[in-house]
């Protein structure tokens, strides 16, 4: 059944309620990004107050990543099966409660547990929210505009989190944990009134419980292994056995999904070259950026002696550029297409990362740092919305949650894997009691790896441009013919 909101969107009319719906979904994405960026600056204060070791502090960040990255596939499919609105609102309520718990506890393990619960809830709100947008706004200019606004809120939340954390931590680190709670509560109340009611998927042939268990277990183990590898050693028996277990679980998962009548992930979706490029692009995009931010934060605070707030303000131009461009990215996508924008965006990222290789111990911000920030901000403004649009275009409504979960999984797993690799490279090159110049030199190989990751993303984007137009037309024609035959025969087609 078509909702009034969907009808308004398809007619090109953005009613106040439609704007309100988008605002609620943007608030959840804003909170996810805000929470990730705020906690990093607060870690030293948390460790001092609760008496936590460095390894324990790591799990305040890793606990969130583990819950988020490990359960996204399940979250996306659950939204399709149980209803996107229901899943989104319940998960948003859990996020608010976990935020409140995290700000009140006096125990390290309880704080880590609250972070895991927040990551778990975000694993359900992120794909549910994205799929609500893609099923409310029809494919084309309207959806492109909505997605550009949506993804801009993520970048804005990340940038604001950096600044707010610097301010709030001066008073108490607990404020950084508590701030998301009232925002989530307001979004929840508004969502109860504004979000369109969504029906459950009717023809889902039952729940794929084996697939859900195997998919969740493999993602949890993969993220856990990657996060722990720099600490226990990449070549250690524990790490190698864990990766072997992940490979076994994923192999069994693929076998189960191929045979399941209602799979957690319909593997036929991954036959599309466009979809594969979107997923690989998401991994390289977020993996390179989060690794770059990690190195630059160490450079600014450890070597230059900048405060947390000073560091946050240094990153601000990138986020500000994304926010300013939010109203125009949708029309740019309409004119040039996602593949061209991805190629341009990744090229800007490569140049921005490469320029940072030339920084020294006495940089002039406007000359040495600002150009990289502006180039990376422009890249994020082009790449992030284009990836969301490319991954969800041409996907049936009943599979939007699945694809959204898959895209977010690629983002989180890519971030976890590449950050762990870059951390290992930087750590290996840093001798004990080294001079500041030696420490800076140890950062450069990490920046080279970050640049190489962005180059890989650029090559993936360029491979899409090389697809012959005639071949694309044949594929479209075959797809249209298949749809007509299916409608005529009323026989469901399965991959």
C-alpha cells in the first residue's frame, strides 16, 4: 500500500510532514556520527577518572564498532521483515537508554557494555533509516536530493562531534556520553508521529535463522579479530586461527544463503558490477578517511601539542564544506551520474592525502594543512552520497533494508580493517624514546598506505567508467524484457 508521504514525494511535493520524516531520519544518522567522533577526544579523561588501561580504553571505541559492524546485515534484513518504522523506532529508543547508561556508570566494563549496546542499536537504525528514505522517495532527482541531505547530516555530525567533545570534555567526559540521549528521545517522539507506517515483507518464506546466526557470527568475529590483531600480532596463532574461522563461517554462510528460500542476503544482488563497485568503494572511502584522521590527530596532539579543541577546529573546514554543498550535490548527481562523481571524488582524496605527506613539525596551517582538509571535504561531499545512491538504485523496495545493511557493513568493516593495518604500519615504524622528527617519519608510511587505499578506490571508480554504454543498454533491455515476461506470466523470478 502506498502511503500519502510516498505519493507526495512521487509527485514532487515536499510537504511539511515529508520534511519532518527526513529530519527524523537525519537526526539518527547525525547521532551515529556524532557519537563516534565525540568519544575519541574524551578517552584520556575517561581513563583517568575510571582508572582504565590503554587496552581497556580501546574497547570503548572497539565495543561500538563490534556491535555496529557485526550486526548490520541482520539489522538490514530485520527492517525488511519486521517493518522499517518499527525496527527504527525500537532501536532508537535503545540508543537513547544506552546513552543515558553510559553517562551514569562508574565502571569500565559497564561503560564498554553500554557502547556495545549503542553500536548494536545503530546497526538497526542505520539500514532501517536509509531504506525508509529509498522507499519513500522515488528513484531519481527526489531520492538523490534526499540522500544528499541525509549523508550530509552524517558528515556534519562527525564534524560537530569533534568540536563539541573538545568543549564538553572540559567540563566532564560524562556529558559527551549523555548528550545523544535527549536528542535521540526527541527524534523518537517525533518519529512516532511522522514516520510512515511500513508493512512487513509478506513473501519472505520464513526467517533465515541459520543465515542470521552465521552472518552475525562471521561479522562479529571478523571485526573482533581485526581490532585485536595489532595488539596480539597479525602473525600470531590466535589471529591466524580467528581469520581461518571467519573464512569457514563465511563459506558455510554462502552455502546456506544459496539454498535458503528467504536468505538474509540474496547473493544475486552481488552479480551487479555497479553494486560490487559501490560496496568496495564504501570500504576504501571510509577506511582511508578514518585512518587519515587517526594519523593526523596523533600528529596534531602528540607532536604539535595542539589541544583537543584546536585539533577539532583544524578538521572543521572539511565538514563545513560538506554541509555547505548539501543542497547542490543532488542536482550534480542528476547531471553527471554517480560513477563520474565517484571518480572525481576519489581523485580529490588521493591528492589531499598525498599533500599531507609534506607536513613538518612547524606547519603553517593555511599552507600545509588547510588544502588537504578542503580537498578531502570536497571528496566526501561527492563520494558519500554517490555511494548511497549507487547502492540503492534499481533495488526493489522489499530488499532496500538488505542492501542498506550491506553498504553500512562495507563501511564499518572497511574502516576496521584498514585502520588496523595503518595502525600496525605506524606502530612498527615508531622506535621507543624517538625524537619528534623520528615519530613524524614513522607516520609517513601510514600516510602512504592511506593514499594507496584511496588510489584503489579511484581505480574501482574508473573501472565503472570503462563499461561500454552498449553493454549497459543490453543489460537494461534484458532487464526490462524480463520484467515484462514476469508480469505477464505472474511467475516470481529468483536469482
